[in-house]
């Protein structure tokens, strides 16, 4: 475990770990800012590339940043937008390429577009992000040694460019004040430990506020926990570890134990839209870390199943979200059955609150462990 106490982000003290629901386009689907506050959501992750496209950087700057536009008082973390650019290349086949300058892809009408590390960082400042992420060059799981080496080299090059423009922008706006955002770099190297070690060493030498693990570390549908722990150990103890894109509850608990402290994932909001709701089998406030890492500590309700039509229990007796406090499984089944939008809102509120209960329990366990260590 790395951090448990407050860490200064966005001008405020934030306790770690943090879970960031998906707010790609500046909205957590089906919820508004008051809903997020009601379930304890403290931060969201947004997509730089998509927000550059709409509403666009000019609108975001005129609004005073995304948080003002969406009325959200928590933290905004922006990913670099690189994944979306790479996806465009793959969809376009040969009509795109990755170069040391950046990502080139072809838009509709045959126009080429270049997305660079510098463009990404400037766009993230326009968004008004509290945490920015450098553009990185990730690899396919089956990539060979040459491609892995290229990925690590280019990720370091782009991180250096990102760092330089980040520092220049901070100098330009020094007179305007405001809290300094954090800048995170992404460790690449695939399943090759030596490549991961080199990537981490080069990025740490450049100096960032935190580090994420990039690329795929999933085998047969499961996270490679040994590799995850290895990468976590490459990150300095006073820096944040961002487990980009990972978010099954038991995985969060396991990764947190290794030292990863920030998590983002589309699972809770996406599953809510597909009538899949999460629940703890027992009160999470009393669960041990071993129990939180055990998939058996969680259950899933599939509200498409007819048996819930006459089930008047709350979604979970261990949850205090608006859906559980007032409504039954039967009512949510009915709302989904008639296609009313309230079903999506209530289901999403519940799943995000379940994740926040997990986060709160991990914080409590971390604080207890810290106190015990000090006494010793």
C-alpha cells in the first residue's frame, strides 16, 4: 500500500484511493452533478480527443473549463485521447500512422489530422483538468520485441514533449494563479518486464506527479497480478499510481494493496444500462481486505429476469444510495420493462455508490494499517 492520507490535487486535499467513473463527453451518462455528489463521487475521467471535437476547446475556455460547464465541483481527470486516435487508425486500415511527431489519421472527406503530445496537453488545459495524462504509444498484446522497444522509446519521447509544453503553459499562466494541475505519464512495455523497467526509469527521470500502467496486462480475461505488482514497485513511493482502465471491484482491492491508488472504468455505468447491478453479500464496512479481493463477496442482479417482477426487497440492504433507500427491485424491473429513463438513472446511481462504498472501506483499512505502523 502506498498512500492513505490526503494528497493535494486541484487545490484540495483528497484521500486515496479514488475511483473515477466514465465521463467521456463531460457527462456520466444518465446522471447530473447533483447525482454524482449524492453517491459520493469525487472525480470523473473525461476524454481529451472527444471534448476537443465537441463542445470544442473554444467553448470550454469561454465557459471557464469543463467543471463549470457541467456544474461539477469534484475533480476532472483527462486521459490523453490517444486511445481514440489509435482506434481511428485501426478502423481506417492503412489510412493512418503513428510517428514520432504524433498520430496521423484520415477524417471523413480525405483530410489528414495530426494529434500530437503538445496538442493533447494544451487541450487538457482548456478542459481545466486537475490531472492530465501524457500521450503514450501502446502496443498490441502480441507485439514483438522491436515494436515493444519502439513503443517505449516513443512513449518517453512524447512524455518529454508533454512535460515541456506543460511547464511552458504553467509559466504562461503563473500570474493568473489557481492550483497547479498534476501531470501523469504512462509506463509501457507490454508483458516484458525489462521493457517495463526501462520505461518506468526513463519516465521517472523526467519527473511526473504520478504514473499509470499502459497497454494490455490481461490474460485469459484476468489481470496479470504479478506483472501489476511488479510495475507498481517501479513507481516512486511519493507518486500516484493510476491503474488506467481497470475497475472490477475485487481487482481494485487487489491493485490497491499493491500500491495503485487511482482507478477508472466504464463497467459500473455500462452494466447499469444493461440492467446488471452490483451488491455486496455482506456489509462492506466490516469486510477485510481479503474479502474485498474475493469475487465471492459480490453478487449481481440481472433485472431483466422475471423473478424480480415481484421482488420488493431493495437492490441491496448494504447500500444507502437513492435507489436502495426508496425503491424496490420490483419497481426497477418495471421501469426497465416500460423503458423509462428513471431506470437508467437509479441503476447507475446504485452501481456508482457500490463502488464508492468499496473505496471508503479501502480508505478505512489503509488508515488503520497506517496507524498500526506508526504505533509499532
